[in-house]
C-alpha cells in the first residue's frame, strides 16, 4: 500500500524524505560467535566510530542559509513588483474613467443656470433636456451605489479600497453637480411655463 502512495524502500517518509534522517545500519552477524569482530568493523584504526565520522558535517559558515534568505527576499520583491504593476494598471484605468467623467462634469459646470454656456445663449430648456438631465442623475446614482458596494467589499485590500473611495468621491461630486443643473433646469422650465401662461391673458 505504501509503495502505491510513492514510498520507496530505503527512503524516509514525507515530501522531502525527512521521516528517516539517519538510517539505522543493520549488519547480520554469524551465529554463536563473539561480538569482537563486529565492534572492530564499526570502529576505525584510531578507535573512533566510523558512523560518528560519517555523521559529522563540515561547517559552511552559514553560506547556504544566507543564499536561501537572499533568494526568498528576491522572490518577495518580485511578487511585490507584480502586485504593484497590477494595482498601477487598475489605478490607471480608474484615472482614465475619472478624466472622461470630469470633462463631462466640467462642461455641465460651464453651462450656467441662466441658460448660457461660454458666453453664448444656449437652446432654451424644455422637457427633453429635463429628461436627459434626469437620466444622467439616475446613472450617476447607480454608479455611486455600485462604488459604495465595491468600497465595502474591498475594505481589507488597501490599494483597491483607496482607488474605489477616490472614484466614489469624484462620482459623488459629479452627481451633486448634475443634480444642481437638473434643479436649475426644472426651475427654468417651470418659470417659462408660468410666463407663457401669464402672456396668454
């Protein structure tokens, strides 16, 4: 059964064969004889044990440990660089989206509530423009909801959490601007309708 699981005779148990570090030497001795020649076989000419000499390891001055430590540090640095590159990619994507949304918000800000954009009178506000503003506000509100969920989900991941919270703040600002333009447009439409009613009399 152990052979089916990958065990080979003479090897130690475990992934790296660490179960049997020092295999026990086995020697079959002839029956009904003294143990003098067995002791002589296990000791050298100087009387020291052969197995002790074999077990004694030459010191390398910690060179292998140092090499292993440097390799681990290099691996950790590479993994950190890979993580940074992934997060920098995500941040660049978020920044590019923020730039497009910021430009649209800046255009909306340039248009004043009095109905002028960049000094030129714009088309008069009507019900269609109100619907467009309403759609924009709804879209921004849904984005804010999604970003709030994303921030809550990624509380433990600092880089994603920071990027999502920055994006959430910018989207909230854009939503506030869109709501302000929407309310000003509705007020302008209501004013014009009242003026039309008064002019009919």
